[in-house]
């Protein structure tokens, strides 16, 4: 199975900060990574698909990129509404696998 | 608009089974696979399996094989997820999500399953 190692597991930042989360794949998965936002009591929300494409309706402060097996997710200017847990997902092959999640908090 | 509406919360005894439904609307049902994902309390997201609504073909996570069954009813655009031999470790919120060119662009609202004696 393909493993996704997500880091950090938690992150505390100030409003306006640039925040970056990474997922490292255990093998080549091309661009088959999505990023989701998960708030308590809510379903996951797709933010970035195919590593770097912004989902329709998602603010442009969210972005994604890939460098080899490393995938990055960035919030360019953290807003209070961004408090959530963020997950990466690989769907290059089944079983699909999620990263462990990054819990984002405001300082 | 696209909607996935799941059945309500369940409380089950250990050793029993639970069956959750996910009714799709607002799109052509057979054009999108359906995934099931769960989140146990305080834990991350766990991918459980995928169903092709065209032919009902399924792929399950290895650790759930033998206990997990996904089915669909094309006449009602509904997908079902049944998990048997429940233990307390199966206490979680269960989500269905559709997958076409974008995986997980629409999700059900979640169904809480509590396994307790």
C-alpha cells in the first residue's frame, strides 16, 4: 500500500501568516493527491485536487504543489475561518490512503 | 445541486451489523464512483472502500475485508455500506463521497455509528 507521511501533526500560527503542510508519498503517485479541510461535525471539504488545482469556490489563498514524491499545501494568509484539520489523500491506486492530518490552530 | 444524503445515527451492540445508506441526487448516478470513509473519535480519516455504481464492482481496504459489503440500487440512486461483527473500534462517523474526475468533491453529511454494550 502507498503510504503518505504528513507533517506537521499540529501547527499554531497567527492570522496573516503563511502556513505550509507537506505530504510525502512512499512511491511515485504522479499528481494523484487531493487536500481536504475537515472541521468538527462537518464533512471533509475538497480544497485542492490533482496536487495543484484549486476547487471551484475555494479562496485563492489556498494552493498546492508537487516536487517529486513531496506534496505541499499552503495557506498564503491565514484567516480565522481556516481553523480546521487538513488531510492529504492519494488516489493513484487502491487502497486510497490519507495522511495523518494536520491540526491548525490560531496563536 | 449535487447531494449525498445519508441515513441517521445508529447505536449497535458488539457483534452485530450496521447498514448505512447514501442517496445521491443532482447528477447522473452511474457517472461517479462512491467511496466510504470513516473517522473514529479523535482519529484521522480512514478510507474504507469504493463502489462502481455501473456494475456494483467493489474494492475494500484489506483490514475490513470479510466484514465490509458495499451495494447499490440503481433504481433509487442509493449506495449501501454494511459492516458486520462490530466492535468498539468501529465507533466512528461514516461518510460517503463521490469520485469522478475529482475524488471527494461532494460528501454525505456523515452518519455516527456507536458500538456499545
